[in-house]
């Protein structure tokens, strides 16, 4: 069946270090993936997205890697800052024109000062 | 600040009340969404409107009634809710039925007494 899961529910990283958040998906038809950051009391905030015809995409301090062979997605955050502490969700969509987004369970990232 | 505005931010209502949640976006997006999010869980899709027409209803109970008066506004009418309906209700919008990110508001925290 279709599912989007995360390997770790929590992750603690020293400030200044790089962090990697992982996500597995099971639907080989998924063609679009998004990472969101959700801080306490706020809605999910778009971080970066990637289409299935790409393996890697970079933003400001963030990189998303997509491995379609093993159905794995990761979010790398460089030089983490206290403001990066939040819950991170991966989400996937399949079928161009289908607006339904399926979210993973989330990973809580804590930055240690 | 998010470009999707939701009101009210907090709502407490009894099980016999009727209330409405409101969502507004001025990004010219043609798809709008309602999600429900329980504590420590990912958002779950409820409804999708595409070009002001309901395109997805994820088998939501009829005590939740969505309405899209125009391309910028989305309402969720509530009636005879149950305590288990207490949650954060999130609105999102995207450019349309294509691989574009959904942008979320900060939600309405709903408590049912």
C-alpha cells in the first residue's frame, strides 16, 4: 500500500553541525516530493521540493536527495542553527493532476546549543 | 508571516454549536485545501477545491461542510462536532493541479467541549 515513513522520530544535533533527516516511501508512482518544517503553534512551512526526474536539489543551507531505486528521500541541513529546531515532514504526491499530498510521520529535530 | 490567513486562531465550541472557519489567500492560487492535524501527528487531508469546485472529499463526516465562495476564500462550516474533532485545522493553497508546493496557514486550534 501507499505509505510515507521516517526512519527516526527524533534527532538531536549540535549547533553548527550538519543534520540529515530521512524518509522512505513505498509508492513507486510517486513523482513529486516536498519537505516541510513545522514549528510549535504554526502551520507547515515549505522548505524545498523535488520532482522524480531529479536526484538532487539544493536550496539555502538545505539539500534534498532522492533515490528512486530504494524509494528514499533525505533532507540535509547545513550548519544547523537553533531556529532549525522543529518537526520536519516529508510528503509525496503521485499522478500529475492529483492534488492529494501524503505526509510522513515527522521527525523532531532538536539543535543543541 | 504566512500568505495564507486563517481565522479565528483559536475556537472553543460546544457540541451543539454551529461555527465556521475561514481561510484566505491572495497569491492567485487555484487549489485550496483543508487538513486536520492531531497533536504529534502529520496533517491529514480532508477536502480539496480546484478552480472553486470540490475535487476531493476524503470521506469526511457531514458535520464538516466546506465552501469555496471564490478563488481566494475557503470556509469550513462546523455543526454538531464531537470531542474527538478537537484538533488543529489547517488551510493550504497551491497554484493548481500540478506539481507545485502547497502553502499552509497557521491553522485554527479547535476545542470541542
